[in-house]
């Protein structure tokens, strides 16, 4: 028997669109590019040959169109894993719930999510301008801990090793390690992107070791992160969404990957603020390979 999703759980707008994204099921492609900045949606879509729709609500801007014959949706998420929770749940509902009956569809649809973003490098060999494809993501955000089946889709050995190495403080919540889809990783990263482990932080300042006027709970955390070694892998970069993208996708039966351009190297203490034109190279690479 199919589960019925009540109005309070699945909120559908009067026009038949999903609550936050304002999208209708027929407007969602199987291939989805996620970007944080709504302004970056137009940059991605500028490469499309055709555009079916453009829908906007709050920080969520969506354009669906075609690129070299491939139907693609590009979706802005805003910043943070809390917004990824909204976007992926609503896109999964668009794909796999019948809005007329409010029940799961008998044949589930698997989507491909590729997040294109920016990040901070944590190793000397990932200078600004480097493209990093996330193999595994250590989530400081705690989002996946609220979902059943979390342990089945996470690398528990890496999680435990990381916690022991950095002497993780329980008051900061339990980190989790989500895993990118290997097929999507091989196709998108190919042989010209750095493959690494990423930390997805719950904020831009304190959680990433930036101190302004408020002291940090663990001022040495970044140093411990940089020195962490797991089977020859080091933590390559910081960003703020990859753990939820990969983790939720695994739980829902979708495929996901995060690729980022390094715009700041925390070890070298260098940053590139004029990166918006440079990231177009990463965008076209993903469009060609998705």
C-alpha cells in the first residue's frame, strides 16, 4: 500500500507547484545542476540552446532547458545544507510523488545532481583556480543525522577516524561522511580534476575556523583537519553543501556529486575575489559531461 502524504507534510501550492521551489513536476529534468547563487543560474543557462521555463521564489531560481540535446534543470539553492534539505526533498517529491493522489509513484525516478560551487583549499597542492571533485564529504552540519538509514549510506570508519584525529567535541554535534556516486564522479571529474575529501561546514565563519570578534571553541581545529590522513587521502577543501547533497541523494536513490573551484587557500592565506568569470570554465566542463 502506498503511503499517503498529508497536506502538512507535502505542501502543494494552489497552482499545482511544490511549496518552496514553485516548480511543477513536468518542469524538472532528470539532470540537475545545483548552484548556490541565484545569479549563477543565468550564467549556466546562458549556454542552453533552448529554455522551457524560468521560475523564481525567494533564493530559489530554476531554469530548465537543453544543452547539446540534453534536457537539464539548473537550480539555485542559496547557502547551506538547510536549503539543500528543502531543494532535494522537493525535487524528489516532484519526481516520485503523484501530486493528484499524494502517494508514491510505482516506478521511482532517479535524478542526477551535480553541485557547482566555490570552496576554500586546505592543502598546498590545491591553489586558487583548482577544480576539486568531492569523493567523500564530512558534514559538520548534522543534517543527515535526522534521517533513518543514515549509517547505511555513510562511511562510518572514516567518520570515527576523523573524530579521533581532531578530538571532536560532542557539543559541536556528530559529523557524518557522505559518499559521492562513483559513476558520476568518474564521468564529471574524468582525469583533469583533483579528487578529494571535502568538509561541509554549518557556517562560513566559526565552523570554518574564521575568527572575527567571537573566539573559537577549538582554535586548533583547522590545523588538525589539515594534518588528517586516511588511506593516503587528505581533506582538500571546505564548502557548505556537499554532505547534504550526497547524503540525501543516497537515501533517496539519486546520484550526486559536488565539484568546486578553489577561490581561497586557507594554508597560503590567499583569496581570489574576482572569480565569477573564471568559474564559467567549470560550468561548461560540467555541462559537457553531465
